[in-house]
């Protein structure tokens, strides 16, 4: 695989998956927050992350 494919897999699949799982485990199971609050907060942070990473990839690939 090329470096760009590995970066893509890491930034768009691996890191967000780790973030969602760890956030859910920490905030819902350990701290006992409401599930809807945990999901909306996590998905909001993930949306900002995807926006920034997408801009990074557009600038880097060109």
C-alpha cells in the first residue's frame, strides 16, 4: 500500500473509531452520562475533526 492510503485509513477510519469507542466507554459506561448527550457530543467533535482532516488532505495531496 502507498503511504497516502495508509494515512487515509488511519485518519479517516482508525482514529475516529478509537475516539468513538473510548468516548463511549468513558463517558457512558464509567461516568454514567446520558447516551444521547454522549453521542451528540462525540459526533460533533468527530464532524469538526473530519472537516479539518479533509482540508489537510486536500492541501497535502495537491
